[in-house]
C-alpha cells in the first residue's frame, strides 16, 4: 500500500499540531505543510509582548522552524507558498510560490485546511495609509516595531484581547495610547460591569479610552494618520493599530464548494470533517460545536486550534476510534498591567440575547488566605441554569488568581457540575495559595442561597435607586467609598436598631464586599422584612 | 415554640462555620459556643507564618474574637471553658470553667462536636522536657516565639505539612534546622519520587534532612533537649518541635457512647450526624466518606472542616433538604521556599496498598507559555482507573502554578471526568497565564496514548537498568545531566541512525522533559521496535 499523503494548508497552531500528531501516528505518511508566510509554528499570542519588549528575544517566538519540522518530524515544508485552489474530486491542491510566482499541483489523500483568520481591514476612506497596521504574524510585528521607532502616540482601534494587550505594551514602551472601541465597554465578550476595573486600570496608566464610538474613515496629516470618529472627533496618532476582529480565511474552501457557516467559517463535524470528503478544517477558519447554546460557533483561540488539529490527525489515521472534539466554551483571559479579567462559557448578555433562562450571582473573595500577605480581591460572576442547576459560565477580574478560578470553572462546565458541586469543591488550601473557603466555594454558597430564596440578589446598585438602602459597613468604610442614598447602620448594631427601618418597604442591603450585606439581609428577613442584597458590595458597585 | 438551643463544642474552623451558618438560618435560635482555649475562630493554618514573621501582625490571625461573634452573630461564647461530659439522653453538656474551676450544665436541642485533633506527643522517655513543643493554637505559637528568642538550632520531628512549613519559616528566621522523618521521604501522603524536588530544595536551603529514622526518646543536655534517634544518632537542639501527626479529640464522644471509627474518629453520616440522635461532629475529630476508596477516612484539613460545619448547621435547621457533605479527597499543598508540592485524590502508594487497579503517567509542562518570561516547569503525575478511565488522583510539584493544576484536577475528580475529558479541558490561555496546551492537557494526551498502547510508559529509570537506553537529547543537554548507561542519538538524527540500535531488544527512550523521548519511541515503534518511554525525562528521573 502506498503511504498516505497528508497535505496541510497553514503551518501555525492547528496546522502544526495536526502535522506533529500525524507523524506520531504514522512514520510512513508523506506529510506536506503549505504556508504562505516565511514562518511556521510561531507563537502568535506572544507578538504583542515582543513589540513591548517583555519577550526580549525574537527567537523565542519561533516555536519551530521549517528546518526543525523537517528534521524532527520528517515533514515537507513549503513556506512562502500559497494554496490557490483545491480540487476535491481530483484530490489536488494548486499552489503558487510567492518568491518566483511558479505554480504547481500537489495531490493529497487527506487535506487539512488551517489557514486561520485575517485581521479585519474594512474598506473605509483612507484605510490604505501606510501607518495603519494590523498584527497577525512575525512580519507584521517586525514592521510595527520598525514604525514605532519614530512614533510618540498610537491609536489602537478595537478593545478586544489583542487591542488591550497591545495598548498595555505600548504604554510600557512610553507611547501615548488612545484606545477606541465601538461598544460601550472594552472586552465585549464580557458583561459590562465586569470590565470596569480593567477600564479604570487603563485610565490610571494614562490610556485615553474612547468607548461607544466608531471609525468613519482615516485621513493623512503630514504623513501621519488620523482616525475620523463617528462622533466627529478626529484622532491623530503616529501609528494606528487596527484590532477590530478577524475574518476566517475561508475563500479557498468556498471556491472548492465546501459548506460554510453563516459568518463564513468552514462547517465541520466533531472530527473536524468539512462537507467534502477527505477535507478537514481546524483552527480560526472553522466553526465548532457550541456545548452551551447548541449549534456552532467560530472561536478564534489558540488552545482550541491546537486540539482541533490533533483531532483531525486522529481521525485521518485512526478513523472512528478517534475521540471527537467536544466544542469550545471560549475560555479566555487578558492581563492589562496589574489586573486580569477573563471568561469561560456564556456571558449574561449572550444568555439574555439567546433567551436562555439563567440565574446569576457576583461575589468577592481573596486570591489566597486574607490573613497572609499579598492577598488580592477577586470578583467572580457565576451564571447557571435554574432548570438543571448546571453552570453556564463565569467571569472573573482581579489582581491575582483570576486564571485559576476560570480554569476551575471551565473544568466544572466540562464536567456538567452544578452549583451544589461548587459548594463542595475541595481546592488546595495553604495560606500562600488559597482559602479554606475559596471564592469559587463562595459563589456556590451564594448560588444555592439564591435557589433556596435565602439570598435575594440585586445585581446593580441602580436597581435600588429610590429604594430604602441599608449600608451595614463601619462608618470609616462608608466615608471612604460612600453609597449615595444609603442609611448607615453598622452590622453589629443592626439587631438593636431595626426600628429605624421602614418594615413596610423592601430594604436593599449593601456592604464593602457583599458578604455582611447578606448577613444583614438574613437578620432582616428573619425579622419579617423584605430584604434584598446588593451583590458584590461597594467594591463592585461603586467606582473605586 | 421555644427557640432551638444549639450548642457547639469547639469554636475554630468547623465549629465557627457551623455557628455562623446556623445564625444565617435562624435569627431566633440560641447558639452557644464552648471553647477550651481563650481564642475562637483563629487562623490555625497561619501559625507557622507568624512564627517566621511572614505574617507580621498577630492580630491578622484572629479571624473573629468572642466579642465580634457576640456582636455580629449574637452568639453566646464561653471561652476558657471545657466540656467535660455529654449526656445524650438528657441532652445536656457538663462544663467546667478553666479560670475558676466552677462546673455547670447546659441543655441543648442539638449538639455539634468540633473539638479538633491534638498534636501527638507519644509517651517517650524525656518527652516532658519544656523545650519539646507542639503547635496547635495561638498559645502554643506565642510560647514558641518566646522560646525561639534564645535558640540557634531547632529539630523538627515529622516531615508532614506543618513540619515542612515550620522548617521553612525557621530557616527564614536564621535558625539551623534539622528535620527528622520516620518515613524515607517527606510528605508521606505523596509518592516518594514526587517529593524529591522538595527535599533538594530544603537541602539547598541548609536544612539537614534525616529520613527513615525514628525517635527513641529525649535527653536533657544542660537545659537543652536532645532527640535520641533509632539509628543511634543523638540530635541536640535549642528547641524540638514535634509535628508527627494528630489524634482526634474524641474522648468526650467515646465516653458518651458515640460510635468511633477504627482510628478514633467520630463516625458520621453525610449530614455529619453521629450514632447518637441530635449530636453532630465536624472537622478533624470526625471521619468523612471517602469518594475514591469507599468507606470512611479521617482528614484533618481546614477546607473540609469549614464545609462540614456548614453541612451540620444545614441539617439541624433544614432537615433532609440539606445537601449532604460529599466526602473529602484530601486536596492539599505546601510551599517550601520557592517550590510547591501537593496532591488531590489518591496517591499511587495508596492505590497499590488498597489493591485498586490504576494506570499512571508523569509529565512535565510549563507553568505558562514557555516563550514568556518566568515560565517554570511543573511535574504532574496523573493516576486513573483503567476500568472506567476516571481520574483517581494527581500530584504536582514545581515553582509556579502547582495550586492551579491541583485545583483543576480536584474539580475533574469531583465531576468524575475521564482522561479523555482532560485532553479537551479548555483552560485560560494568554502568555502570562497558561499555554495553548496546558500540562493538564498534556497529562490527558499521555494517558490516552497509554490506553491506546502508543505510549509504553516506564515510571522509573531504575526499571531500565541494564536495558538498551536511548537518550535523544542534544549532546549539550546530555553533558549537563547525563543518564548513566544511555546511548545518545539526538532526535533529529534518529531516523538515519536506526541501524545503531539492537532491534531484537527493547529500547528505553529518555530525553530532558519526557516529550521528545515519546516522539522517539513513536518513530521506533513505527519501525517495528519494542520502544518504551521513560516518563518525565532526565528532569524528573535524575537528580538536578
């Protein structure tokens, strides 16, 4: 039997993972990678950090080179080569060399499409300005580093993960940074209130944030670009970085008659098979099953890409014995200066938009034992289904340990755990690492209290406007971070001062962190009051 | 109806949690805490760190005071008061004041026993020496701090969690520390090979480690204590700290006819009920269901104690609507200088002793993206059932991110996840926080490769002694950390040099981290060799 010829279009993340796994499964297979760029398997998530100098050595970003792939994995690697057509019936890929323009054809037994997604560059007036850049690969990175040498100010358009990482790194380089985001918040994947600490952190580091404003076009001001915003504002900068999203590079697939999803992603099944036999797709170009909302979703993240590549290789060499890819829940995180924020699973806004029933709590907790030096507050928002009580999603923000809590809840979602399971998660506790009751347990406590009617949650201070608000903090804490319109009765005095409250109206309790306000509400409820707790305390509700 | 009277014996951890939860559930209940010591609800896990000065302020350790419990929770708190008898038929507790010796009786509707466990102090000759101390509470801590003022050297007897934490802190204070452990390893909860990095770290910090040696008795040398070891060695020190384990304080329960387990713990059901009606037990004094091995196990840890206290209160006030405590899997962690090690679920030695079928892999991975500054290697050992492929336990050791991986796997155990689920856990990835393929995913990859026969694991270099060992590292790496008896063929040259190997004998492959040795074994196996991979690479197998 002739050895199988596996052809992979795109040699980064998903493509590189597929090639490596394929070689592990078959020493005899002929494996060819076709890569348009000069580089393969580079650390695309690291690009902002080399621009900012945090990753000093550019060489660190080259996880593999064409030579190392040849010598370690016996791959044929065609760099600077573009795949320009796929003929599924003839099982052939048409290629063109980007160095000499020569064209040719490669036959395949199986084909994996891993072309990725390209940064959006909408056809706005003036978009062709040479100082309006995007960041996708090492060449883009080198160009940006080169341009930054002569630049004092940068406008970052788009407040997603890459926009925030770049804004941070540019500030570290001493640049004056303005960030423009069309939505009224950065990180639109997260719920608005969860990114407020990020926005405050960015402002305190000197970043000018322009939210809820879009781009109408670009101008040239003496060689420098300027962005014309919809609001009328004109934003001049030495360099403009566009990071407003990506578009799957599915043109080749479309031309070959391969089925695409509604947003241009290649449609695949659990084994990453496209609608055309012997053609697979992995990474940012494809959709994957959505374990929470059902249907399919395009998720452009490194982890899923790598594991999808592995899945495709498994199916090619192992057939139906291969484990299918279970879908992506979109776990992601970003660091912005001293703070981190992230999400796993569904956000409240997505649940609301999809009409999925959910309940929600937001709690604060310490990153490790609060009596041990260095503990930082984590704000954790938990969403679950009131029907089967399974966890639907979580978001966290804080200065330490955010990644750990997201990973625990990502694992809980994969395991279909319920809010009761969170109560009794047994997480590692020693003072430098955790707490006897971790904030994840606390979220479980709060969620089960909501289910049982013991905690009547109020998500936002705004929902209590005009109502009877009871602030149970010590007066010193109130003075530092007042809650407008609230009556202050410190918790230890509450039982003796119940008469000061109007028992005919609901009482909305608030405190610093959202814990003693719950205690107060329990006292009130046990005395017959309609008591409701404002979640997350002044820490979460009031600007700080 | 008369309000319920809940009496709680022991006001730390489990007892304090029970009281707080009880008050949340009932404003009218009469709740009394009886505490032998002068303090309630203190941070017992923080005691070593105040001795070492890392927690500067002693006040940080007092999570609550008798006064704060009275004012916040309306509790009756009897400190310096000993419970000296329980009469379950009369529902009464007999108490004695430790200040004036006066005795009295308290009636209860429900009783929670949370007396904890006391440090073992075996009746060895010379044990009464005033400079042989144990550490359980704030009074012990104060006494040790006092004694340390005049002491240059300390012998720590016992290499469990507290022994290691104390040894670390004593070194930070500039003391000369010797640690004696009866077992041939520190942290006997973990498998021996997983604590080698801890032992090396301790030695490099100047701690003298005496392993596999026990105490025969103690002597007095001019006012200073000395430990006589079974080996004959006599160990002189300014102070001797005994941390050889704890014994549940179940005497009161035993006298009251309450059923105990084989090791003296109070036997309880899922709602923490003892064998006697209206008497509950929580924390270190009780057993809890063992979710992995079945039966019951006594686990002395802060997290379980807190949540058991909450469970008992729930059952007292909510009855069978309360969620039962699901048992403890023993998740625990310790920091020793720059390194951390921990466990969740079953160890290999416990599985072996219990005759439970298991498979195992050990892998290395980076704490976050290896191309981003500060990444540290984590060694992760995973144990699973070959029958249902569920995860049975894990251990991890490293300089960063150990707690996160333990917590993820603790959650996976709670969710009954399998090795296939680990492959596709979607953990948060940005360069400062994680990797596209986290070490937890890698453990899943390795485990599924073992299941499918693609990875033939060799747990220990010793198992390869006298066999054909192939080291596939670059020669420079071999020179730094040689593997005795190995032939060196760097991986990129392997395909061309297969002829140098004896295909009639098994080949045991090794590399630096355990990854490329697997790649090499795949090449060999695909060429018909009997190839086996030595797990964890030279990093894990050879002293470093």
